[in-house]
């Protein structure tokens, strides 16, 4: 009996995938959802809203995150590229999409970091591609941090748009935006976690 070479290749691929899953430091979650367990991080403050690191400043991670390995790798590499604290990126992803790369909001925001199509276009990223979505979201978050120099206003601008932050001369009085800021702050700074 002769074995079909395609069956042999398919079997090897299946074995490789099985081994990769065993090496993954967290369980596989359905439909790309990621489980995030956040604890305290001291690297963020009002003067450094996204925890940007300079060449002379390195901040070791103060928390352990359980995340799908692929998503964690994307967050780490894209955060390092932009010099933005990866824990803040994780907290934003948690608040925006709960780690679901296929999430689409009622307003039309797409992906892990819930980029609006126009914003994604301006940033030159495909919001449906997880790596590009995270890259674009980090870039937008960093732009807002450079503009406002304040963590709460940065988060408000990410959630409600910079026009609303400017119009209200600070955090807009929107319940959704205030809740969003509170959730991210709790994820980042809650010592009870």
C-alpha cells in the first residue's frame, strides 16, 4: 500500500501544530479571544501617559500576563518598536475588544484595538490584520499621548476622539468614556489584582 505524500505532509503539519499548542504558555481560546490577567505596573504616570521608554530608560515588566502566544508576541514587538509600554497596550486591547481580533463595534470600529476605518486608513494599516491593527492602535495611542501629555486625556481621546477632548477642554462628560478610563486605570494600577 502506497502512502499519498500529501497525507504525509498533512500529518506532519498536524503534528507541528499540536506541538506548538503544547508549547504555548496559555490555553487556546475560541475565535482568537485572549485571556488577560493584569496586575500593577509602575511604568505609567501622568507625565508619561503611554509608558514610552527612552534609550537610557528600561522598565522591566512588573506583571505576568496570560495571553495567547501569537497576540502576546505582536504586542511585545509592536510596543517595543514604538517604545510604548506593552501593559498599556494590553489594557487597551482588553477594554476595546477583550482580545478578539474579529470584533466590530456598533460604530464600525474594527479589530483588537477597535480602529475606525478612516483612522486605520490615515495610519496606513489594515484594521482586519491583527498585527497591523495593533501597530495602528499603538501609533494612534502614542500620538494622543504626545498631544495631551496626560494619561486620562490620552485614553479619553483614544475612546471618544481628540475633538471631544478639545471641545470639553479635558475629559468629556460621557459615561462610556469615563468608565473606559476607570477600567484601564484599574487594570494598570489596582494592587488588589
